[in-house]
């Protein structure tokens, strides 16, 4: 009862846009994240409310250097191997492979970088888990097409996938199409390169872009199965169950609808068709989607093999305007009220280990496909002691409780879970705030929010704790 399944994939996760840096090196083009600044303008840009397609001198851009993993990946993967990682989840930057997003021929230096990164994983017997698109739209395609609201993005994405499958299909079995695909509704620029024109119906834009991403994802899944018959391709949901604030039916109804907004995407990716309520909801919102017979066929033929998701916290919702005033700061992008039963992280994300089990059960009940927890973790401020040690007992506590809940999900509820990759296994730039001080890693990176620091890596207490968790296959948490 206390062990995880044999061959459980233990590991960690990062995203290129938050760790690689080297933003102009070796022929790379500019991506959304390169123009998303640090500071108070970050959220308005992420949300598509403030248009910024170029860098300027009044802002700093954390992704330009990030933790410079582009030059440190061998050292970093060796540290992951020392912890015993069986899997490493990372993403591929579209603009390293296709600098303009739709170039006919790939950038050989970009391919060589990822080839080397994958080889490094293999050398240490670490299975690569590749996210094809993690908050990354080429700026050139936003200028050309307006991002994912244009149907031509589908072909550009499928072309990228073909190059990736062709080059890396021999070594990569596990693929994810879009990271947190539902983030499109909450951070449209960061999630899907969406900018709104004056007077545009935002719902129309969002759901059109969503339709294009869903088609692109389905086409990628089908192509992956054809080109790499042993591959496993998953979708990826920013998960976290909505709880009704009270048992008032209005609160229950509100929670159900809030969940549906997010499950909408996975409903299509897992079942291959739009849920009836979504079609009706769009109709009520005046959204007109041109779903052709051909589109329906594509969605049906491109359903995913497994469901991956991120889980940081559960969310709570109320229909009562008074309660709604007590807005949760947690994961600023999702609408939620404070749950009085839960503590919160320094960033206001409410901590709820049992919520992971609730969420995993709900997802499995809905889709009956294997699950993969590909993000979970605690963003916290760490202190380096004089002897260079870092005592992050709060992080160990968070992870331990979540892993216990996951173990119960597997052993008591019987739900198939392929693996667990904790988020930001090495400190990296925060997606929502652009900070370095919001750290998730087992490995500390010496860099602060102003960009000072020599980027050296140090092991935190959680490094040794996680090493032992993997060694005992979760028996000792
Ligand atoms: C998810 C993203 C990640 C990551 C994580 C933590 O939404 O997929 O990219 O950043 O959240 O969020 P943050 O960095 O804002 O603390």
C-alpha cells in the first residue's frame, strides 16, 4: 500500500521559455515570452490587454537569460540523474526550430541543441517527456496571422510537429501537445499569442483560437501515431477542482460551470467531440464557430492516449456577491474565493493535498484514460545559509502530503497514474510574476529578481529528500 507502481515515472518538469535563456543565440527567433516583461506590466501583457510585440528600454525581460539552461543543461541533467529521475519533462521552443514559425527548413542549430539534450537524458537513463508547446508562440506568426485566431496556425504547428517527430521520434516516446491548453482563456497572450483588436468579441476570438489549437493538437496526435507507433501522446490541463463555497445550489452550479470552462478543452481532446453544453454556451454568447465535417473527423481521429495535468491548488467559488469580494490571490489568473479551511503559500495559492486526489478522481471518472501529474509544487522564498545549505522543509512538507494523496489515488482508488514530475525541479523564472524569488526547485539557482547572481547551482534539503523518495519508490516519503 505504501509503494508506487513498478516503473512509475518519477521526475521533474521545466519549460524552455522559463529556463533556457539564450534568447538570440544560434539563430533562434523571437517568442511571446521574450517580450513579456518583469513588473507591473507583465499581467496586462499576459492577458492580452497591453500590446507589446517588441522589447523596449523601459522594461526588463526575465526570459532573455532565465537560468541559462541552454548552456548548463549537461550539469543540470546530471543533477537530475543524481536524484534518480526516471523522466524529465521539458519543452521545445518553436522559434529555435523555426525562427519565423513557418520556415520551410528547420534551423539545424536548434535541432542540434535538442538532440544533444535528449541524448544527455538517455545517457542517464532518463526518459524524455516533451511538451511541444509551452506558452510559446512565434512573434513573427502573431505579426503575420494574429496568433492562434487564424486557421493558418494549424499548418505551421503541424509542420513543426512533423520535424520534431522525424528528428526525435526514435528517442522520445512521451509527448504533450499544448501545455495547460485551458490557459488560453485566462492568459490569452501568454497561452496562445492572442491580442484583441478594438471592439472584437473576446469570446469569439478565444473560442476560435481554441478550436484551432484543438484541431492542431488532434492532427499532431494522429501524425504521432502514424510516424511513431509506440508513442504516447497526451493533453495537458491546468487542473484544480472547483469546490462550492457552500451547499447552496447556486454555489454548486457555479462550481460545476467553472470546472466546465477548463474541462471543455480536455473533453474535446479526450473524446474527440465538443460537449453539447459547450456548443449551447457558445450559441448563447454569440460565438459562431465554423466546425466543418472535416474538422469533426480530425478531432475524432486525434484523441489523446493519456491525460496530463498540473495541480497546485483547488479552487473555491461562490455565487454570493458578498463572498466574492474575498477574492483568492491564488493563481491570480483563475477566478476563485478564499477557502477558509486551507492555508496558503506566500503567493496566496491555497494548499490542498487532498484536492489532488479529488481532482485526479474527477478527471479519471470523466475520461477513463491514464493520468500523468506533470506539474505540482510549492513556490517559496528560500534562504541560503552561510555554509551554502538550504533548509526548505516547507517544500518537503508540501510535496510529501501531495505524494501521499497521489499514492492513495493509485493504491486505494485504483486509478492508473503513469508518473509524477514536480514543477520547476530546478529554480526557474515564474510564469505568472516573472520572479526568480518564487522558487520551486530541488536545485537552487543563484540569481535574483534584478538579474544578479552567478547562476551557480546548489542542492537544497529537498534534493536529498526526493532522491530517497525515488530510491524507495515512494515508500519513504
Ligand atoms: C503553470 C505553468 C508553468 C509554471 C507553473 C507555476 O501554470 O505551466 O509554466 O510556471 O504554473 O506558476 P508560476 O510560475 O506562476 O508560479
